[in-house]
């Protein structure tokens, strides 16, 4: 099954109405961030993601990379001094609420750019960030990154 990011604020009914859906909160974790000066492709564990100039390229604690669009970045991360907001450096994730479904079969996610696709496997989480974007998070990464609240 393939899920599509809407690009519109709010949770997707396809995920929020799923009886397996849980609510979780992102734990505050420090990550390294750089902002790409040009269009590029970011290789994530779940697939290739297109990044536009100004998008944040984030490196997690296990060395994995992912993209966050420049417009959505300030609502998801804050600069950790001495890093200046908007500049490369150390940022902390904000404790944002998400909804997610633990998937029992392979699935795909088409990102809101209409080009980038992520591939999920049984045991991965389909995550809805509430800002029109969806993601795929492996079980171990989900367990160390999120706190289930319901």
C-alpha cells in the first residue's frame, strides 16, 4: 500500500482513523544540521529524498541522514548555543506530537514533493507529523526517538 503526504496542515484521516494508530511525542535529541546551498538528493535509510536549496540535512546519532524542508524546520528543531538559528550546527528536536501506525506489511510513502518515495517494511512505523508530511521510521529508531502517550 502507498500513502501520500498531503502537504496540508493536520493529521491524515488514513492514519489517524486507523484502529492501530497511537499518539507519541518526539523526545528531545541533539542532531547535527547543515542547510544545503543547492538542490540535491539525500540518501536516507528508507529511500532517496529530493532536497531544495535551504532545506535542512540532518545527521542523527547513528550517522543516518534525512531532510526537513526549510519552511517546516523551525517548528521541529531549535538551535543549541553557540549555534545560531538558521546556521549549520547542533540543534535539538522539539517535543512535537505525532500519530503513527506500526505496520505489519511492506508499504510506501510518496512525499509532498510528488517525486520522493520512501519504502517501509513490516515492523516499521508509518508516522504522520501533523504538518502534511508523512515518514517511515524503523522500529529501533522509533523506540529511541519517540515516547508513546496513548
